[in-house]
């Protein structure tokens, strides 16, 4: 696997300099919770800008998130975007700041930066629709498609034990 890197020496030394970025990344081999949710390419559009000596990396990564719904298990795809904005510096003196990226030897690994931000932006709860009803806890029927005709949990030994306490 190779990485997409930018050589930024000319941007750092020239006020007003900029470089547009329009790239696609293949993160389909990235496993998250047992799934490979980034099956289509991640598109990044943005740039690197030197404004009065301050160099910034700005842009938007757009991607499709393909995974089963956390409530009903139906496979669904959602489109997501993550806005990225960082100040690029060549060194820092014992500070840690999330919005600063240290660029060693004026080289920025764009692919690694985009991958990290995309992974951090992935949803912690993935639903096919906001009002997903999920599955019946007794018979497993998808309650989005039809109402089940089961006894509503009377046969479930865990529900019976819980009802004794209630």
C-alpha cells in the first residue's frame, strides 16, 4: 500500500501560495467492528493555503458508510461528510494541540490524515432510519416490515425472570 504525500516546502516559504487537492482514496480494506463499511472510494476536495505565513490544510472528505442497521440488521448505506481544518507547522515546542499537524521535512501524508479523520467520524450507532423499530426480542421478526404475532416475550426465560422482580 502506498501513501499520498505532498511536498509543501514552496507553500511554507511563499506567502499567498496554495495547492488544490482533489483525491480519491480506497479504504475498502479497513475493518470496523467486523465489517468493511467503506466499500466505495472516499473523495477528498480541499487544499493547502499559506495566508500571511500561516499554513492551513482544509477540505471535505465525502464517503458512503455501508453497514447493517444496529437495530434490525438490514444492510443500508448512508452518505457522510467530514470537514477538515488544520494548521500545519514544521515544529512544536512541547505542546499538544489537535488542530495543529507537524509536517516533518515539509512533507504531509494526506492519505493518513484523511483516513484518521474519516475513521473518527464514523457513526457509533448506524440506523437504517431514525425511527427503526428493530427486531422482536422474542421471535426476531423485523418490526419495520410487519408486526409479529408472537406472545410478546412470555416464552422468553429472561423476560419471565425479570417480570418476577417487577
